[in-house]
């Protein structure tokens, strides 16, 4: 069993720590910034989307839980934002703890998200996957995502 639920306020600081570290590494790898610049950019993006923490946002942060022993255990996160004008949502971050990868939890989490979205009359999920993240790319293709464009960049001397 897998469950998606709204993140609790007390869980948000740990998410911020994870996200800033993870996203800053991606920024370094994809755009060649220093880790200091990348960390600042990751922090700015998070503050821009969650200026009031988890309160009053257009973005939803969900915890991905599984049954473990006598209770539920958080094994990942899913951050998305619904755009009602085109009946879509955009996934900004989707994370399964490495210890739990390869067990179908990612597919099940996407399936649960789809159920939530259908009940909200949302009919499309959009996302961006980093070129080097072949594991995520394979998961998204396996659950039915198609390539709808390419992000490209070029470093120029200046």
C-alpha cells in the first residue's frame, strides 16, 4: 500500500534541506555553476514557490508513505502545482528514498497522484527530467509519459 498526503508543517524543514542539497547538485551538473551559486539558486526557487512555507500556496507538497511495521513511513516526496486554466499539473520534484527504489513505489505514487488529479478534473501531468537522470526517464516512460520537447543550454565565453 502506498499513500500520498499533504506534508505537515513540522516535516517542511527536512524537505527543504533535502531539496536544496539535491537540486543544487543538479544545477551544478546541468549548468556548470559553482556549488555556492547553485545552492543559492535552489534556495531562491524554493522560497519563490513557498514564500509562506506550506501555507497559502499554489504548490502542493505531498509525502509518499508506505505501511511499515505498525505504522506509516515516509519514503519520498512529490511536489506539484495545478494549473486549472489548462487542466494540468506540473511536477517540480519527485523523490523516492534510495533504500526504497526499484520496488515499484514510484509507479504506485504516480498512480495515486493520477487518481487525485482525476477527481479534481485535471487531465494532464507535465514535468521536466534532467538528461542525466536515466532512471527517472525510464520510470516516466514506463508509466506513460511521452517526450513533448527538449530543454537545451549552451555555455558561451564572455
